[in-house]
C-alpha cells in the first residue's frame, strides 16, 4: 500500500471533515482508537488506486462492516491499524506528488500508461512492475 505518514493536517483540512470525524468516532467507540484528549489522529493515508492487501485483511475488513464514512484513502489504512495488520509502502510512487512517477503510476488518471512503457519496464532489473491507469489492450504488448 502506498502510504504517506503524518499527513493529518492535510486530511483535517481537505478530506471529508464531518465524515472523517464520524469515522474516527466509530473507531474510538468500537475499537478504543485514539487519544485520551479526544484528538483522534489519522497518521496514515493511502493512494486508493494502489493498495495491496492480504486476503486475511480483506476478510477481516468485510467482517468489521466499516461504515461508509470518509473515503477509501482514509478508511483502508485506519482499518489496517485497527485490525492489527502491518503497514508498508509498496513503492508504486516515491512521494504523494512526484511527477517522475506519473509515466508509470499516475494517480490522477489524466493519462494512460503507454503499451511501450509497459513492454519496456520488465526488461530492466529495476523496472516497474505495477502501472496505473492501463486502458489500452495489452495482448501482444510483450
């Protein structure tokens, strides 16, 4: 999962303020999440189009029946922590905003990753193995 640590202030200002507050209240009531002073932090956010979860987490997440509050970029990493799973960075992107990553993993979705890029990367020892978004047919690309 692409993780960005310590973006709590950005999240407070921009990502679904009321829904975020309700989501954290749910986490506090059901799981005891948060601080004694009531300032419930979200220390992680993820890029919703790049998380990688083990099957066990997906089963536990479904069983937890999380409320439809906030967005996946907040809910996923919060429940990863609530359910006791480790958090790791997939390396799909080097930073939240990194133009050098856009030809391979474009979170804005404003351009397709080309067939040529996808075909060339696996031949490189340190080439990319994950791409987003991919819309052209790949049959015969490599």
